[in-house]
C-alpha cells in the first residue's frame, strides 16, 4: 500500500503536472479576460453597427418548431471576435517580440564599409610597403 501512495505522490508532484496545472489556471484566467473583452467591448461595437449586440431573437418557425438561427449567428460572431482579439492582441505582439529577440540573438551583420574607406585602407597599405 505504501508503494502505491509513493507512486501516486511521485505522479502528483511531478514537475510536468505542476506546470500543466499552472498553465491550465492561466488559460482559464486568460479565457475570462478575452471573453470580457468580446462581451463588453467588441459586441457593443457590433450592436452599434447592426442595432443589437445579439441576434438571439432571430427565429424561424415551422410547424410549431422554433429554429433559433440567431443564436448560431451570435455564436459565430463571438467566435470570430475572440479569434481576432487573440490574433491582434496576443499572437501579433508575441511574434513581434520574438522577431526582435531573434534578430538580437543572431547579431545583425555590420553594414558594409563605404567604398571610400575601403579605398583609403588600400592606399594606406600600398604606401606602407
């Protein structure tokens, strides 16, 4: 029984599991942040453009069955806005930072010497002989 508890403890306290748990908590907090941006900033802009921030009231009735196609449209718009928010506020800035970091690590090559400097060096070498 103690071997089983030891094995469980080793599993539960493994570094990867702790990192995964931390990443999950951060992802959930990030999800809340993005949803808040979409719900409180971007969807009201949709409301300004289309008159309402939600299309949920759009329905189609056939033989006493109600099809809520407006809810689907609202979810599609929300998905597009979430994807746009993540792309423009997370992915693009992150890529810019990583590009700057990579160019700094690679060490940008020095610009070529002006031709005048090269000629002066050649003249100095020839006169020194």
